[in-house]
């Protein structure tokens, strides 16, 4: 719980709206996600980062119940008790290798695949914890939700990624905007940078709209898994309205507004569209 509160506060708050007997399992999932998502922040060279991700792969695959790492042991209990598929965690770890390098994202299809194996998979795993009977019905919706959430998160992290020389904006989107990965991460990004960012925002919005089309059907039992999506529309809206481009500065929502948006969605769910 403390690891999630420190590393992923929005998901921490979302988990608090889950039934008490489900929270520990959710915290273990979210702590694992926060850990592997921040490997590059803590380990600045790619090879040691890959070693760390492989360590997680080995621990999850091992039959032994105890690894000596509290986060890993909590996750293994969750996987065993909730019958979660180990392949999903293996895919998440494989996708996170991309974070460690500066290779450009090749295409929109590759970006959607990355989002599917990371954010979307996390939503679906959380749904399986919350209600294993209902969760499979909403796997496609989890895919849309994960793409919207992850793409918005990548837009929020644009300044950091550009400083590192990382480019998560797909090369085909950049080419259509008249830019390239090399130009996008250098200087002011070049004349096509703003068009590429607008295209990324439109793609995130496309997935968010597809999610919202079916979100009213999400049962109350699964609502906490999708709850962080309450912030995605607000972030995208602020990016459109804010005079400062996501290229130059992080878009922020106040803690009070984030808590209010999560509370409102937890109580009311999503309206029918």
C-alpha cells in the first residue's frame, strides 16, 4: 500500500474504493506496475534494467512462494490466490524493455500493442481480482481504456522523454505530421511537433470515446479497476485548453480535483452515451 501511495497515487486512491478484501491484491498489482514502470528512472543503463526485469520474470515463474522481496511475495500470493495468468505478467515485462532504450516507436499499431500489454493488461488483471466472473466480458473495453490511459500518460511525460531522447510518438504519425523521431526529440521539436502531438491527443481521445461508449455497462463490482479513467478525460481536456503545449511543460491537475473526479465516478459510474 505504501509503495503504491508513493509511486502511483491515483491508482492508490482508486483501490481505496474497492471492497476491503480486494484491496491488498490490487495494491500488489499496482506496486508491481509502479516498480517495473520506473526501472529506467532508477537504473539508468539498459542492460542492468533488463536484468531487473528478468529478475521479476524469474520470480513470477518460480514455484517457490517466498522470494525475500516483500513486493514480489505479495504479488505471488495474489497470482496464486486469484488465479491470474502468469503470461500476462511476462508480456508486461517484455513490453517494458522498450522503456529502457531510445529506439523510436515504429507505428501506431506498435504503440497500441505496447499500451495493451501494459496499462490495458493491468486494468484487466485488476478486474479479474475484483470480479472474475464479470471481468472477461469487459476485456475489449479494458483494451480501449488502457490505450486511452497510457497514451495520455505518455503525453504527460513528453518533456521528460524528450530530455532523455525517447520518442513514444509513433514514427508513422510523425512522418504524417512532417517530422521524424530525431527531430521530435531535439530542440523545440521542429515545425511538425505540434501537429504530431495533436495527432497523439486525437488518438488517445479516439480510444477514450470508444471506452466511454460502453462504460455505462461496467458493473459496480468492476468500477474500481476502471476508475483512473475518470482522470484521463480531464487531462486531455486540460491539454486542449491549456496555453502551454505538452511539449514544453507537464499538464497538471490539482490533488483536490483528482480526488473529486475519482469520488464522483466511484459513486455514479459512467453515464450512458
